[in-house]
């Protein structure tokens, strides 16, 4: 039988860091290992929107609807967690209808103009999610790692794992896009592949953008008085769209463009749970992991320590793919 209270977590992105923190806090002896620095994987190039509103369906819908509350909980446990609660505004997406989902409301042009005073031509309607937020993803990961350490976890950076330890400890694979290759070493197929997405950083004037703005052109937010980030396809088109959408954006300039590989399960839903074929092996790999990391970390830690399945993870199990 694997030893539930000794846990090795492979990968210190936001997912592994969250699992390590919550497991250490719950009393497990945790070792967290990363090939690089904590948060240096795709987490470092995330747009990092806590985009939890509006979801009604999918295996992770209930999990996702707990995401905001889980961040508020984490903020009380880890003071000064770098989270900004700005709300999000979405407009102009193809085929979108003025319909509000959970946590959302439909607002008119005057409200958009109040929320985003620099928008040149406010849309007739937009979806406003007042409870949404965004994070500094590396900052949150580092705070989780510090929190894990404070609860006795051992953390090994710059330590690539080449063979999965089979020493009776529970091993959690949370290695993002590398998870499939690591699991394959044990003959386990985890159907997750790389999905490239591009993050752009722009120099900008203070107070240009106030919320998380999501349009057909970009996901955009202000991360510092002089800095915007956008998740979008083309730097040139994005720059042109920012300048045409916002007054005072004439001097916005592109600072960097980074394309990173998001871990994308084949059916888009999180893969979180024990691997039946290999006792003691547990997998946690998912898309939208900035949004879901606090919830997933807490639930995985509870499953690992109590041995009791968490209902919110029921739709996420690796065995849904068979084999
Ligand atoms: C442009 C862009 C925008 C995004 N926007 C959002 C968003 O708005 N909201 C949202 O929720 N999500 C968003 N995402 C997705 C989100 O960033 C990812 O889901 C999340 O960062 C994945 O975290 P992770 O911990 O699984 O992976 P990673 O951060 O990649 O962590 C995996 C870690 O495993 C380590 N590792 C790999 N192999 C080994 C090994 N052999 N031994 C030891 N360590 C190893 C790596 O070094 C890495 O640190 C976005 C992604 C991108 C690229």
C-alpha cells in the first residue's frame, strides 16, 4: 500500500505548488520537485484570468464554479497573495447573445463607459462578471511554495525527474505538458498534449484598462501602471486593436511576445485522480489551471490524505479514457 502521508509532487507550476501547499498544510510529509524554478513553466506566460463565471456545463462546471470562493479562502491563508479583483467585461464575440450565466450580468453602453472610461465606442451591451479577477501567476506559485515550505515541505528546484520514484510514497504527476511523457515511463497513457497560446506584453499609460477585457481581438488587462498583457494571436493586429479600442493608447508599444504550450487534455476537461494500474500514482493535469489551482490543490490534498473521493473531482478521473 502506498504511504498516503508521504507525498512527492513532480512539477512546481501553479498546479503542483497548490497540491504541495495544501497537502503540507494538512499534515503530509511533502517533497516538491521541479526541473526548473517554481512557476517557470507555462504558468510564467499565462494571461492568468480567474475566469470562473458563466460556465454551466462540462465535467468541471461545479469545480469551476467554486474557483472564486477558493481564491478568497487562499487569500485568507496566504496574506498578500497577488490577486486583483477587477471583474471582467466581454463583448463582441462572434455568435454571442445577451445572456448572463452564473456570476454574470448584461450591462449597457453607459455601464461599459463607466467601467472602462477610455473605450472609444462602448458596445451596446456587454457581459459583466463583477466577481472575476486575475493573478500574478508566478507570484501566486511562489507564495504557494513558500506556504508549503512553512508547513515542512522539502522543495527541490533545478532537479529534473527522469524516473518516477517507486519507494512506497504517493507520487503526484503535475508536470504540465511533460506529464504524458513521465506517465508513459510507467506504461500509463495520459491523453494530454501541448496547445500553444501567445502572451504579449505592452508598455502603456497608467489607468488605460481597468477590468479584464475580453473581445474578439484580445483578452487584455493592465498588470502594472505602465504595463498591459494580452492573450491574442497576432502582435500587430493586437496592437492596432488596442489603439483603436482605447482613447489614449496611441503610445502603447509591444515589449515582448511569448508562445507557450498549455497542457490540454484531449477532451478539454481536467485529468485529476489516481491511476488504477499503478498503486500510489496520481495525476493532476488541466487547462485553465490558474483559475482552478486553489480548488484542485485543496481537493487533491484531501483525497490523498483521507483516501475518500471528492465529488467535485468525479468528472475528472483518468480512467474515463479506458485502459
Ligand atoms: C497565453 C496563455 C494564456 C492563458 N490564460 C489563462 C487564463 O486566463 N486563465 C487560466 O486559468 N489559465 C490560462 N492559461 C493556462 C494556464 O497558464 C495553465 O493551465 C497553467 O499554467 C498550467 O499549470 P501547470 O502547473 O499544470 O503547468 P506548468 O506551469 O507548465 O508547470 C509544470 C512544471 O513541471 C515541471 N516539470 C516538467 N517536467 C519535469 C520533470 N521531468 N521533472 C521535474 N519537473 C518537471 C516544469 O518545469 C514546470 O514548472 C493560459 C496559458 C497561456 C499560455
